[in-house]
C-alpha cells in the first residue's frame, strides 16, 4: 500500500536535493568555518561502556561526516558551539567507518534480521 | 566477627546464620545501611539509601523465619540495585540529571522476584548516566560523580554498573544487581574486584529496567563469589509476561557441581599478547590453578566478523530511539560528561539499512559462536586488558598500546552469551585484575561451577580493600 508523502518525507527529499547540490562546496565551506580539531572519539577505546569503541577520529573529518553534521546543524541550528559540532563530526567519522566495516560483511539475500515479528 | 566482616561474607554463609537465627536480618541490614551511609559517599556509589523500607523488610524476614517460614538462601539478605531498576515510590534516576526526580509507580520484575525470595533492598546504586548510551569517554559521567574503586580511590570502579561494583567491592552490600548492554557488568566487576555474572539474553526479565538497547540489554548479579551469583540468578531468572524477550527458562541452583570431566577451554588468539603484564601473569596463574580440571587449547582463531561495528550500530539506532525525546529536546545537554551531551546526535542519523544489516549479521554471528562452542565448553580471557582507568583522564589517553585482542565482549553480547568475571589477582597501583569465562547460551551452571572451582583453590575473592575493611 502506498501512502502520501508526509511533510517529514517531503522535507527529507528537499534536504537530500540540497545535500546533492552542496556536496561539492559544503566540505570546503565547513572546513573554512570550523576546522575539526583533533577531538577524541566520543566513546572509550575499549568496550567497557554500553557504547563500543569508535576508531580514533582523523585530524579533519571526512566530507561525508561534515555533510551529516550540517544535516544536524540545520535541524538544531543554535544548540552547539563549534567545538561541539566538531566533536559530532568526529562521531560521524567513527560511525561511518563502522558502517563501512559492517556493510563489508557479505550476507545472502535470504539472511533475515535476527528478530521475529509476530502477529 | 566484626560487623564489617559480615558484608564480606558469601551469601550462602550469611544465609546459614540467618536461617539458624544466629544472625538476624535486622542486624545484617543495619550494618549494611550504616556502611552505605558512611562509606558509600566516599566511593560515589550510592544514589538513594532505602533505610525505612529496608528495615521493615528485614523485620518481616526475621518474623517469618522465627515462625519457621524460611524462603531460601536470600531470605533476610540485604542487597542493592543499579539505579536503572524501577522501585515504586523511590526515585529512579538512570544516573542522569534530567531524570533525577523520576519516580515510578511500580517495581521492576527483578525487584519483585528478589522480594519474593525474601531479600532486603537497601539502596539504589550509582551508574554511568543512561548506562553509557550517549558514549562517555571519562569516568566522571554521572550526576553522582565518578564511581571509585575501593582498591584505590584515584581510579574508576568501572561502568556502567559503577555503583554495584564499588558497593560490593567495599562490602557495603553482599550482592547487587547490575545491567549489561556491552560490558557493563563484567567491566565494573573486574575493576572493583568482585564476581559478576552476565546471564544469557532472555534468562532474566528486563521489565522495569531502563531500556537502552532492547536486543542487547541484560540484568545480572554482582557478588562476592560465583556461588553467590548463581544463588541470585536462581531467584531472578524465569518467565515474565511483561518482557517478551524472556524465554521462560528457570535456573535451578542448589550447590556447585564439580565438573565430571576436563572442560575444554579455548583461549582466543591475540587475547593475552598485548594486555598489561600483571593481567597476563594472573590469567596464566588462574588457568594453572584449574590444573587437570580443564584442557586448554591456545591460539584459537576468533571468527573474523564485524562485532564492534555491529554492536555500535545497534546501540546507536536503538539507543537514539529509546532517548529520542531527550536528544531532540536538547535535555541531553544536561548530562555530566561533555561527550555524552553531543554523543547521541550522530546516532540520530544511523542509516536504517545499517541497522537492519547489523541485525541480519547476528544470525551468521550466532552460527559462528555455535560452531565454536561445538568444540569447546568455555572461552577464557582476561576480563579486561588493563586494570581500572584513573578518574582524572580521558580513557583513550591511558594505557596506550594495550589491547585485549579480539572483541570478545562485543561478540558475547551480540550473540546473547553468558559470561562470568572473577577476581584473579592485582596489577598496577594495587588494582584488581580479572578472568572471564564465557559459555554457550544458558550454560550459566557450568560457568558458575567452574568459577566456584577456581575460587575454591584461590582466595582473591576473599580479599578486602584495606581502606574499607
């Protein structure tokens, strides 16, 4: 069953267009505005806490991490200072690296999620 | 026996005294409350002391026992719970400033089950804010301050069950209930020098516990001995219609069973090479103590799968959903640890495809563990590669170059496996080290029997931190 796009979905599509348009310029702009300091990862280096270790963030966050950070900045424009935004960009670096490793695990088409929905 | 010795006494021995009326529950509970009040603040271990209700429960226990109605080995025994378990009418803070005044109108299932067993709830114990779900990078990550290990109060008691670790380690309570999403029972057990049991996923109801990750969260006991942990697990395991993850399995436990054959123990490749020297030496000494009760195979290849990224993705997605309102409203910025104030935001954008991929990966991951446990009874590793972290430094700044090798904790939690952490000596700065035994799903009886065997041949679990003796 198809559904009419919700306002949120329309917003998201519009935002994706903006991202696509900005992709070539935003990283440079973001870099000029807020060079990411060498902030430590937000999670410990060992799996003591509930959240596992993120790899050490690079000195400058990747373009993809900066773009994702801009998504959040557009959603919460006044919430953080530049040091905190840089920390969030560093978090994205860790998440993106983890996601890349996760997706490298080959699964077959029939591998279902390890949760069972019951009616 | 000095009063302080009482709370370093194993539950089974305390139970014998209570049952025979040589010791009253009221006496035991008063000792416990006194130590929680006076020593708890020195360790940042306590959120709420429940003096009145504890003494009422203790008096009721003594009255029942006097009438010959003895409920079992936890009857009249005091304990504490990590402050993420709901307790009716008493604040349940989740260790976090935004929830400091939160009060529920019901008790968590685990609290009810322990009450049914006759145990006496004395305190809500400190924890890392939101069980570490927002990604902390330092010990000072709770509104109660950093949890301190009683062995050296310049160092952390571990997280996220920091209060249960410190409180049991310092003899403030005979046992406590902690929780683990990925390492939060075994780590504070290691850093505080106590015995901790992470049960199989689905053995213990989480109803009434703060949710961080529905498919990873577990509740389990932390105590003086493996036998203590088993006694407590026997009381809290079992069905609960309020938690659909509960398998309904029970955990009957009367006493430790000496293994009838040499247990096949796997030591994964890379798990001891880069740990601190004392951690390695104590690990080897523990295996040697078990002698011909075990048959050790070394350098066992650990399945090369994305354990860490899968846990990270699942905790990010489920945790961001669980705390969406807190993050979206900005109230998360009231958390203590600076990293926690921003740590939830990147998780909001976790791709749905990545989450589903991580959940799909868990089936082949479980299959890989099943294959491993077809050849071995137990996986043995140092619980942690290092002793506790100092409280005044960010985690990654300490102990450079040290590594525990394969991500055993992540793998065990992703696949729902039980693990038992046992103190096994001391390392740098007089801090405890620990060995972990991880088994196949629902093999807690085997793990506890093996742990009890080790503890029958060593005395690390009987040591008392000098400043809290």
